[in-house]
C-alpha cells in the first residue's frame, strides 16, 4: 500500500510499504477514505518528538471503512464506517473506566520505555513515535486499529467525511480544552493560536456560553476565520497582548486561558522567543514556552490555564512564582476523545456545527509530503489539509 | 514508481539537502578555525590574525547550527554575509605588498568565491520555499461553521454539564455578583 513515511527532520515521503495485517484478535483493518495533517504532525516533521524511526508511517487523524476484523471483535463488522480516535483505548483498564481514555494503561505497547521517560506512561497513539507505542499512522491506504471494539467512533452515513473526520482529534481536543475551563457565562476565554485546534476551541467556547472569546495569532486569514466563529481577533504583530486583554477585561485579565500552540510557539522580536529558539537549536531544551509564560502572566488570579497544545519534554524559565501566587489551575493532557464524541456527533447531526469549515486544502495522499511544507509555512492560506488516499 | 514521481513525493527538496550539507560543512570548518587557526593563517601569510580566525570559526558554527534547524533561511543569509567578510579579508591579504604567500591567498579567494555562489543560490531558493505566509491571503470571514450568526450560537451547548473532575479548582472570579464564601472554621488567632 501507499503511505506517508517519516525519514528525518523535514523529510516525509510518499512510498510503498507492506499492507497491515491482523496481529491480535481484537484488531481491525480500516480502509482509509480520508485523513488529515495535524498541527502536532509538524512536531514530528521538525523532529521535536523523540523516538521516531526512519520509515515510520505518520498520521493520527483518519477515518474509513472496516475491511477486516479479528476473531474477538464484537461491535464492528466489515463495511462499517468509522472515525478512529488518535488515542488507542482498551476500554477496560482503571483509567478507561473513569473516562480518562488518553491515559489507557494497556494500549501503549512500549510502556516500559514510556514509563522511564514519563514516570508512568499514557495511552498508545497512532503514528506518533515509539514512545507512544510505535503504531503505524493513518496517512496511509490501510491502518491496523488495535482494541478496535473501543478505538472507533461510528458515524451516520448521512454525514460526509469532511463533517466527521475531525471527531478523531481536533474537534474533541478543542472541546475538551474549553470544557476544562469550566466556562461560566461571565467568563472571558482567551485562546493562543488560531490554527485548527484553536478554531475548534473558539467554537466550543462560544457554544459553551463564554461571555467573550478572544483569539491571539498573527496570521490574518486564521484570525478572520476565528472572528467568523465568534472570537475577537488579537494580532500580536500589531498590538500589545497585555494591553488589549486588559482593555477587554476592565484591567482584570481573562479568567480562562487556552494554549492551542504547544511546543513551537514563536513571536518575532520577542526576547524570550529568541532565547528559546537558540536553546532548542542547541538541544538544551525541548520546547519553546512563550505562550505558557504569557498565559501565566496575563491570567486573572484564580483563573484556569487549559493546555491542549502538545509539549514533548523540558522547558525553561517557567514563572512558577506567578503561577503559585496567582493560584492558577492548570489543566492539560492528551484528549480523552471517546469521552466527548457521542455528544459531538449529535451536535454535528443536529446542525449545531459543521466542522468542515476549517478545511482549506483537499488533495491526494501523494501530494502529502509537499502539503507538510505548505502547512508548516502557512502558505496559500493553508489552515487544514485533508488527504485522500 | 518512476524517478520524477519519487522526487515529487519527498518533502525534502534539493535545496534542503544542499542547506543541510552547507550546515555540516559550516560546523566542520568552524571547528577547524576555532581549534587550529594557525593552520589557516600560516599558508595565507596572515600570521597574527588568529583571534579573528577563531571569531570567524564561532560564526561558522552558529550559522551551521542554524542551517540544520527547521528553518535554515536566516542562517544561510548569515553565511552569505560571512562569506562577504571572508572575501574582504582575503582581498586585503592579496593587496598586502609584504605578503609572501599571495598565490595561496588567490586559491583561497577562488574557493571562498565558489562557496559564496553556492550559499547565495541555496539561500535564495530556501527563502522562496520557506516564505512565511506566502501567497494570497484568502478571505475566511464566511467560515463560521455555525448555521446561524456566531452571536446567536452563544450558549447553544447550555445542555452540557461540566464533568465533576473538570470543574475549576476555584470559583470563577468573574461570577457576578459572586457567591460569598464564608470560612467554615476559624483559628484562635483569627
């Protein structure tokens, strides 16, 4: 089959690889109809995630039709149309039973390695390094889905791929980021990053009833898309983040802050961004933390910081004094996708939201490698790329 | 798979590979200049300029690290600037009447000139490929994702209740007028 494979920094290739096979009776094989490039795939592209191996198939946003099931799969049959959550979940361990699906205790088959790095491992993920299980990803024609009875979202045939594809990651990720803020009708919610996850954070915060939603970025078309969804745009190239947020909150600061950027935040001409870039280039820290520092600084005391943005390891110069003295709550984690998807499928089906608004490019899988470059450089108005195998 | 298709199916272009090669070359040359400056100054008749050569070595290493980063554009243009400085220094050495090794300086000038051309070609191509936000700025102001204006959608998910484990640790400071919370116990010292 054809797939997009990682071969090193900035090096993604469209190549022929062996077809996946059932390896466990609980597996299913999915014939992928649509997949997408996620912002967090860029962290792999830039080789910021450790334990990638040359030839690894990437991609964790995908959907398709079941073409084969293992002997112990009970709730799926050949021909079913499913979206696959990026977090692999057994559905039986203590964490899964509590709804903490991204912390599944059994799905990471490289648990021993992950335990050494994280203390205790989280769930296995598709196409996201050997630290998260080394599972082949979904930017491919076919994918093996472990624990298939639990690791799927069934979707109505009345909805198109474009409407449901993002149930596997970015929609529930934006939703969980907003839910973690425990939004009150009096709250101001500020979202750093108007990328695909940021866009879903905006819509989620609006649906959940925030008084005002503000989005911070410097890409005009992304800001206009966020504004269309109900956010007040703040272009950090043109105005002071602190000044504008204080203006919009009567000098008190936002109660709820969401980091939808993660480890590659960059602000031109910002001393801390330059400092981070140098340290990251010299392998002296893993992640650039400008957004985290700014969130901690601007947030109203007693507020909440929600962090759906991906971080990989060590960061530097985190103002713990501000965090502690302002009594800020920090909520983070990979998304517990399946915890939210029944509700979100219903909202899409009822027409409350059509997630396809975010798609700006739809091309064949063979054009995937070049789309990584275009998406990374935000060229051609690129916000979200869908690939068709 | 034919060859041209295979090339198009790579995210890494020829200019990226060249940038990478120049990056490693820059680091190697920088280390050589830092660790053995006399091995360069002596054959060029430029004894006494070792501190300057060391400084150039540090510059080369910095540019090399930059050229290996996710966006090598700035580092490659820095290399072009560095090349210009090297060419100026070598030209001065060539003009020096007392320099007994002008032949070597000429060879060095030609070599640096060739590398400058390579750096220039690579930097120009990389600049175009990595141009941030290049291309048209589309209008996405009609992409709300909502069936009605966003203001009308505010609070539509009011039927959703935040799960107990995801409620804020503290009462929202914005809740107006705010519930008055009274201490449940008082210590003898108040």
